[in-house]
């Protein structure tokens, strides 16, 4: 019985590794700069506080 459980456990570990490899191939992680990370955190905090911005102001800030 123990051999069967060990076999199943090892198979599950193998499948998890394979799934992780497939996931990383399909969804590659992008590297972001510290400035981008800071901006993301800033936006997240503004969203939590319910702050709003006019689209024209945001576009002007982004030089778009």
C-alpha cells in the first residue's frame, strides 16, 4: 500500500512540475522596473481609497 502512495505522490509532483513549465511557457512573466512597480502600487492604493481622475488629466500626465 505504501509503495502505491509513494508512486502516486511522485506522479503528482511530476505533473505539478510539468504544469508549471507549461504555465510559464504560455504566460511568460514580464520584468518591470521599480518605477513601474511603484506606479502600480500607487494606482492600487488610489483605487482602494476610491480616488478618481479625469481621463484628460491622466492622458496629459502620460503625454498621450
